[in-house]
C-alpha cells in the first residue's frame, strides 16, 4: 500500500557528493544495498528546505513523537587538521548542510531500480561507465516521507523522522569520478614497466579495449 504522506521533492541546485547510482550500490548499516546521493546546500538554501520539512512534520508526525530524530539535513563537517586524545580527526561545521537521498537497488519483484540522469537542458542522458564525482553541480529529484523505529515485540514507536528518497539527478556540471591514483611517469632509465613475460597483469592496451569509457554530452 502506497504511503499517504509521501511528498515529491525537487532540490535546489547544489554540489553533489558521494553519488553511487549504478552497480551493486552501497551497503547501509542494516546490510541493505542502496543507491545514494548527497547534495551540499548553503545555509540559506537549507533554511528554506527546513521550513518546508517543519510544516510537513507538524502535519504528519506520529502520535507521541514531538521532535524528529532526523529531517534528512545534516551539517557539513570538515577536518581541522587536529586530532583528539584517541587520535581521531577533530571536525568543525563548514556552515553548509548535506541533504542525503537514498533508494533501494531493486523493486519488490526483483527488477532493478534505475536512477535516471539528465543534462542541464533537462534531456535524459545515459552515463554508461562514467561516474559522477564530488564537486559535480546539479539537482536531485525525489521524495520524502515519515519513517518510524519501533521497539521489538511491542511495536511501540520509539523515534521517528523524515527520510529522503532518490529518483533522478540533473547534472549542470559534471566532474567525472576517476580511480586514477594520480602517479606521473617516472622517466628513470630501466624503470619497471610490467611488460615482461613474468608479469601477469593487464597491459594498458588490453585494459582500454575491454573497458570503453562513456563520453556523455551534458
């Protein structure tokens, strides 16, 4: 049965981070595979979204829950360069906010969920093997709804909040994600190339022929 409170949502334009919308997805804390995307919003943009979410929560909050545990918006944090007594990095707010979207990788019948991508003109494009990297600029189309957590056995609601679901992404500026380690050529004479018969790795020519890269027009 479809939710009676699910609301469609079109985000403001922002910077995209940690986008995974193909392949197996990412595993959440419960072990479920999901497609995810995060959008960085300015404080002003976040204020407008928060006002919308506050009104939605006031109209639809579960009985007995006054304050949402989460509304899908989180302060963006950055490392200060210092560490605490346990050696963990100390972080501070940047002043921006993160809006987190997610969706499952398959429908209940097992068929795959496709997160569509669009260019700046609103035309659907296929990215192929190209991955959206951090710093890409765009909007996210999705929806949001109330979620609840219940106590085992009793079914009593112990907390609730708002969660965002991911449907599609419009890309205004694409920063292509690359797994290139960033090494430059070492021109020392006699340097190792891995091209002798004793090395069983994949040569550059073979790798390029087996893994063509998509070049979407955005």
